[in-house]
C-alpha cells in the first residue's frame, strides 16, 4: 500500500468514524484512560522507589485480566 492510499484510508476512517459522536466518545475514553494509567504508574513508581513491594498492585491495576469470579 502506498502513502497516498494510506492517507486516503485514514481520511475516510476519520470522516466515517472519528468525526462522529461515537468516534469522539471513543477518543475521549482513550484520553481519559491514558491519564488514569499514567497516574497509576507514577504512584506505583513512587511506592517502588520507597521500597514497597508493588507486584500485586501491578498485576491488579495495570495488566488486563478477565474477572472470572
């Protein structure tokens, strides 16, 4: 796929999805999630640097899992 075809596909995707209410909502969700994960990560780094064991918290808060309970 050439550059022009890729640009055309992206523009079509943007028009057909990103510029819709659903697409904008999806994008905002991604932005919020990124901020939340950054805050969690910074908190975990601070705990680790102060000598705390963060293994369980990393597993619970940063890794995806299926809640099978």
